[in-house]
C-alpha cells in the first residue's frame, strides 16, 4: 500500500529528485496555430490546465494572465495569451463539457482568464477538493505531487517574466510540468480511491504543554 501524509513537510521536498515533463512542448503564437492546437486537444477526454502571469513588483499593479498551458499526457501547448488573447477556439475549449479540464486553484485561474474575455466554464475538476477526499490537506501543487510521487516540482521560474519576447527553455518546462502534473495527480488519486491502495499518516500535533510532547 502507498503511504501518504495529510500534510507534507516542505523541508523534505528539497531532498527529492526533480521531475520534468518529458513530452512535446509546443508554444502557440497565432490564432491559426491556436485553432489547430484546440482541434487536437478536444480529441482528449481529460486535460491538465494551468496559467502563468507576469509578476508585478509594484504595489497595486497587476498584469493580465500571460500564458495558458493545456496538456495531454504526452503533449503540452503553451498559449501566449499576451500575444493572441482568448481566441474563439480557446473559449470553445474552456466552455466545452465533453473534455474535462483538471487543475489546481481553478477558481483563480478561471477568474483571471475571464478578465481577458468572458466565458462560461465547462467541465472542470479541482484538485484541491479531490485530494481532500483521501485526507491530503495541502493546497500547493508542489506538496501534493511530492506526497503522491516522492518527486519535486521545481518552482524557480514562478516569478520569471511570462511576457518575455521568447520563453526560455526553463520557463517552458516549468509551465508544461505544472499542467501535466495536474493530470498525473488526478490519475493517481482516482486509482488510490478505486483500489483503496493507501494508508494515510496523520501529522502529530503538539500543544504548548511540555507534558504532551
């Protein structure tokens, strides 16, 4: 049986081997490319999704969402929304109810995407809610992935410039890995629930009373 924890120690993550998406990464710059990519993606029953936004280091200033990454198990498309916006075909995919989109903190992502163009969200699965069903209390993708797979998703590119002229290789791998990891987590949680193949370890809690330590 797989041992999982209700809360994963952040310090332990640093000792884990790093995981990277090892499939195809395709960066999308134009509406024509977007249409072809969406046509490909809508053949899948389930997709991993995530977004990136250029960080703002000035109080009160916020940027619009810069990147939308959508992944199958072996191919991830990076849609450069700061260049193309939310096209008709992307809205069609986001609203589609036949293709399920899996993500983390989806409410935030969908709100930011709606600021670029209004749409009605279709079929989505929120991982934060899903992992709670097997006793995992952590909310971050990095902790959840480490808990389930014993591997580290590096976050060094999180605050990089997502509106740069060209996305670096490191940025592309970071973005693709996050979207793909959502698929992997959903798949594993589904398996664990179906097969009842896990033991949940509860993190001990201590009070201020020394006698209880």
